[in-house]
C-alpha cells in the first residue's frame, strides 16, 4: 500500500499508484510527463541502451516497480529478459562494449554518487558516443534515479510480473513550447 493516497482514474497514464501519487500535484505531473517524454521522444540514443540504464538504476536503487517494467521500444529493438539479466554481471557478459561502458557509468553514478566517473571512463565512452549523447546519458541517469527514489519513498506498489510500458512522449499541449525552441 502506498504511503500517499493516489488520485483514482490515472491508469491511462501508467501504473495507477505512480501516476496517481503524482496527480496530488497535477501541474508537476504534467512537467514530469514533459521531461520524461523529451528523454525518450527526442533521444539520440537507442532505446535498448537507455532502458538498460533505467533498469540498472532500478536494481541499484531498489525500485521494485521499475525493476519489472520494460519499455516497448527497447523490446522492439530486441531487448529480452536474457539481455536484461546481464545488467547484474555486465562486466563479464557478452554485451557490446559500448553498452558495458554505459552500465559502468550508471553504476558509478549511483553507487559512487558520480565521483568515480573519471576521464578514463569518459574517454572510453567518447569512442562510442558523442558528447551530446554522454550528456543525455547523465541527464537520463539523474532522472531515473529521482523517479526510483520517488517510488521508494512512497512505497509505490509494483506489479508481480514483468510488464511493458508504451513509449513516453511529450504531451500534445506542450509541443508548442518545443516548437518555439526549434525542436521538432
């Protein structure tokens, strides 16, 4: 049972507890949807890489909901439960080097509060990612960690089984703002 009463009727936007709790502050729920939509809809990274970062963060932060959620766009790129299981032992896995580097970044971000993300790791990442992509990875990690801690703080109920989420997108009523910034 969640620690904050969810606003009922939010199941169209995701798991009712998560969205329902955010709806205690509807304007902040809209801001969340805008931010999370931008992270996915205007991404320069492949969805599988981004979702593996999110899942790694979920396990390191103990977010039960996000441990069992999978992005449909990552699934469409071939992410299956065998690949997901490799986030736990990524260094020894057969994941591509570029994915291992992102998971190393994620682990250092969370376990070491990003203090051990050093020149060596960033230089290795630059062999596979552009600087804007590395910045996007950092923004995504900060966002994922915050969402996971939100879910933990309010004990958001998690489904028992793995479930798939749709691709997050920017709410239609906020697209005008993006267009004003020249983002299409």
